[in-house]
C-alpha cells in the first residue's frame, strides 16, 4: 500500500511539473502491477487541462487523453495474452 501511495505522489508531482516522460513509465508500471484502470485516464485529462487544451489546436490539444486510452487498451490486451 505504501508503494502504491508513493507511485501516486510521484505521478502527481511529474504531471504538475510537466514531466510526462517520467509519469508515463510510472503509470505503465502501476497498471501492470496494481491494475490501475482509471488513473491513467485521469492523468491524461489533467495533462491536457494543464498544457494542451488550447483553442484552435483541435484533436492535438487532447493528445494526453488519446495516448492514455491507447496505452490502457494496449496494456490490457498484453495482460490478457500473457496471463
């Protein structure tokens, strides 16, 4: 439980500072180990809200959410294949 809390804190700190490349491996590890399902989507929305949702950017303004959904689907498929 403590490790999961530490991962949450590092993910939150990384997203707030804009370190998406630090948060992404932590999210992938968390999904694999603790079966996060909603956290990666929330992280993508928070990232877009802080850095991406600029009027006129179209779908590129939501790249954090789109990539979060793609990662979540890919990891769920891999978990089913491996387990």
